[in-house]
C-alpha cells in the first residue's frame, strides 16, 4: 500500500472507530500497522522478552495510540510516527519493569543457617499482616466493577475474558486452550482479547470516575 492510500485508510478507519466505535475498522487499522509494530518490536528482541510478547505489548500500545491520537490537531500522515513512539515507549517501560522484577530480592533468599543446618529465609522473618478492612472493601468494589464492565462486552468477548482470566473457575487459561475450546484461531482470540481489554479499560474508567 503506497503512502497516500495508507493515510486515506488510516483516516477512514480511525474515524470509524473513534466516532462510531466500529471494532472491525479498528482491527483493519491494526492489520495495516502490524508491519510497523513488528519493525519496532524486533529492535528489542534480545532484551529478555519473547517476540510474541513484544508484539502483544505493541498491539495494546497501538490501541492506546488509536484512542489518544488527536486528529483535530495533527494530520493523519503523522499517525504512523505517533504509533511507533507509543509502541517503543511501552516496550521500554515493560523491559524496565521486567528488569526490576529480575533484580528484586526473592523471599526465598537464605539469610542465616541455624544449628542443625536449617535455613531461615527472608520470607520467614518478615511478619505477615492480615489484610486491612479498607483493602478488603477496595478489592470487593474493584471486582464488582470488573464484572459490571464485562457485561458491556459482546458475548464472544465475555467468553474469551472469562476463560482467559479464570473468572468462573479461578484458573487462568492460555490463549491456545481458549482457542481450542472456542474453535477459533489463536490470532483471533488474541485480537478479540485485546479489543475487549481496551473496552474494559474504558468502561472501568467510567465506573470509577
């Protein structure tokens, strides 16, 4: 697709998504920009996160860009640069978080050895605390809001989210397992999940505002 055609397609699909909430237009737009997302993701392939995970981060970053791009102030030919920046920043943020998790001290870290060879770990000397009432209430409200938000999804999206995150069984499922159960491809499940997560994020923002 030459640049002029891509800009026109961007304008058509982005406006359809932003003004009419046309999810198919959003997915069509994502397909147009997957090459760019992959191009950015490949630059970070050897930094400790698998390529498929980088692409997933990139797709979510794309949805964020599609929601935030100010087409009233900026021409549509600037959208690709905007997407590349958001994707790159989100991947860098995730790499930084991943690095911090790796460097964090494990609670299984031994701190001393008792007579007889028994090892005392860091987790063993940190006192546990019962959850505070405010925390319990906040968690309950958050869960209620999540369930309300899920009801705003399409039946297909609801099923994918419920299966993926174990709302019914308490056990999360892999994309491959959900795809097999729903007789879909993994690509379709992954993209439906990403759209659903975007809608949930927007709905949850409305519930707590």
